C-alpha cells in the first residue's frame, strides 16, 4: 500500500508540530466535554468513540474486541497490565480483547481522544495478510505505541467516519492501510506482509467495475469480491499496479466524468451529484486538486 511497514517508531521524531496539530484537530472536532459513540459499517462494522473527559475515571473493565485509543490532547493515566502509565498527545494505547484496564485523565487535567474497536474477525483477516507461522489473530504487547504514520492514518480514518462527504471506499482503504501497518510494526513478532505483486487481471477487473459504477458508493469488500482477493491485499495490489489507491482511482474517474458534464453545460451543483460527489463543495475540492482550477473557471474557459 505504499507504506514502509518495516520502519519502527524510532524512525519518527515526536515534535511540537505533531502535538500542536493533534490539539487543533481535537478542538475543531468537538466541544470541550463532548462525547460521541457511533458504529461505522466499514469492513464489516466497528464501534467508534470520541470524547473530551475531565474529572472522570473508568472503572476496571474489558472489551470483547481490540481496543485502540489515540490521544489528541491532554494526558491520561490508565492502569493496565499490572501497572499505571502516563499517555500523552500522539500516543496509542492498544489492548487485546478481554484485557482489563481502568483510569482517566491526569489530575487537574482533561483528556481528548478517539478510540475504535476492531473485532477479532477483522483482525484475523489482517493476520492472514502475513506469511504463515504467526498467530491467527494479532497480539499486541507494547504498553504505549508511538508511531507517527500509524497515528496519522488512524486519526484520518476516524475523522473520515464522521464526515458525510467521505465514501465507503475512502474510509475502508484508510482503515485497511492503518491496521496492516499497525500489525506489521507493533504486533508480537513484527513481520512484513506478503509481497503485493501486480495482479494485472484483478486490477483490470477492479478498474472496469469502478468505471461502470463511478457514481455509486462502492465498498472495498465489494471491489475485493470482483477481484477475487482479500480487501487488504487488494489495497496493496491496486496501489502497486495503478500507482494510486482504489479510492483515488474512483475520485479520478468522477472528476473525469464531471469535466464531461460541465462541458455539456450542466450546472456545477447538478454535475456534482451526477458524478458521485456529496455536494458542490466536495466536487470543487477534488476537481481543483486534479484539474488545477475550480469547476467555475473550467466552465468559463471551456
């Protein structure tokens, strides 16, 4: 998928810039003291949660699923695996199913964070992307994970899941990438996933399917079924062969169709809907990134 899964957390330097960015994103995402729990349908479905907590402490408890928490601002002092830990902005807390944990924000402070709960079955599919010999389900043992690339990818997925403008393919591609890299770098016995290869027939079938359904909200599992590959392997194969993710290719096709509709005289707002974008602003953002000018200027120049 274009990520160096071999690079460990030492490759990344934790700078004030990253911490500042996380705090700014956290402030923009929700008001202080707010909390939200929802379920996303992506890759079979998973629960997500975001909150800013203060003067609150979780009682000892465990989850049936994997628990991944990303701290955006503040500090938290949870207890797990026999001791207490201090976790700050950019840190990841990853627990296996049924691992007990408790605690809350550090004294006189607050904690802004995002969490997600991948199921055992989803993580079993991730483990299948790696050569035989490892556990059927990944196991995580590091008390705190510090990895800028994984943190950024998980945060991006979490934020996409809150945006009505995001497509299923965009969200699922980001989640697949994040979980594969997370497992490669930080699960017990880190290892590389099997080589992606180019799989020309599978990629060709996917391109043809996306071209035929450019305006539809195609899912990654749907596309994987067309290719005869797992969703996670398809992401890596497609990028290796096409030079872009399935979602990027879908966006490229939609912008191409939008250009045709604009040349035909369709209004920009109608073009956005017909081409598969959420609204005119959504079209304009992607159109400018690919064409180099906004749709209005394109219409005038064309």
